[in-house]
C-alpha cells in the first residue's frame, strides 16, 4: 500500500462483557473494576470498566488489517487513556499517517479511539513496520 501523509483508516467494534472475560482469561487481569459491580459502583466510574489493554488492542487490528495493512506490527506506542471505556461502548479507532520513511516500510501514525458519543478515550502515536514475504526464485 502506498501511504501518504494525512491518509486515514478507521475500524469500529462494540465491547461486551464476554470480551472483558476472554481478555481476563488470557492475561489474568481480573481487576474488580472489570468484574465487581459493587466495587465499581463505589468508584468515580460508577460501573464496570473495560481493561485498557482490550481498548488499545483494537488498534492492532486497525494497523494489521486496514492501514498500513497486512504484515504490519507496532514498533513503539505512546498512548494516553483519556476516559474509561464501559461494557457496551462502541469504539471507533482511527489511524492517520503522520510520516512515511523514505527508504524503509516504517510509518508514524496518530492513533485515536472515540466512543459512540464522540468522546475521545485514547490518543497517541505509534511507529509501525510493515513486513512483506521475501520472494526467492524457484529452482
């Protein structure tokens, strides 16, 4: 994919309690903010909060599947979590190309996630590298 500064891609999904449960099973993150409604009710959030890693995880699919595209991995990330994500929120992640390396498949992206209300819940930047299969001549 030929990338240009200013180019954007988006991806949306709705986070469910099953997503929170599966993420906890994989990572071991059973923080009561994610599972104990009584605990969460006594915090400033007032309700169960989705794990931050699950929130930022949707950015992996955005860069690996949409832009820059298949074969892309994060080299570095700098994210600020600006608001909590609640179970049932529909999140839209957006990547915008800030820089394209002149000689390497490396891209700097502005990353943003917003909820269905338009409120930003994550913002930051990431550097990505796009791997392509090496082709070897057939004998």
